[in-house]
């Protein structure tokens, strides 16, 4: 089995988990924001807050065809992160949500840690697994 075949098989098995992790982390981001601003933690409120970023994340995944190499930090992870932030803020603004500069900075930082951090973890795990196979 070639290295490319191993990577392809790994991507097929991991992309749903990486995508699900992205979406869950975006919901966690929304819940943390709502909690810190005392807006409550009702599921509908959290999902309403998260929705622009969830849509932007899905669009970014499709644009990058990230299912081919879901845990790759560069360029896929960075484009998904920045696309999620930029398009999410744009959708939020069009929907009448707040986009204060402080919110933009926090969104950029937190989603960067979440979306890139989980890819770094996936990368470390997959490298360890490949080493143990060889």
C-alpha cells in the first residue's frame, strides 16, 4: 500500500469527523459567546447565533473540497477558518446581527484556535498511527 493510498483511505474515514468537529466547535463558540454576554443558553438561541458561521464553514469546506485532506492545516484549514470568519460575519451583518470590531477580533481568534487547533490534533494522531503501522 502506497503512502498516497494510506492518506486517501484515512481521509475517507476522517473527513466526516473533522467536519462534525468543526460544526460542533462553532456551536461551542456561539454558546460561550451567549453565556459570556448573559443571553442564555437556550438551544434555539445558540443555533441562531451559530447559523451564519455554520453556513460559512460548509461553504468553505465545499470551496476547498476539504474532504480530500480534511485535517490539512495549509491551505485547507486556514481557508476554512478565514472563510468561516469572513463569510460568517458577512451573513451575520446581512441578517442584522452585530459585527463590532471587538466581536470580529474575538471571532477570528477563537475560531482560529478551534478550527486550526483541532486539525493540528488530527495531524498528530494520524502521523502517530502511520508510524505505528510501518
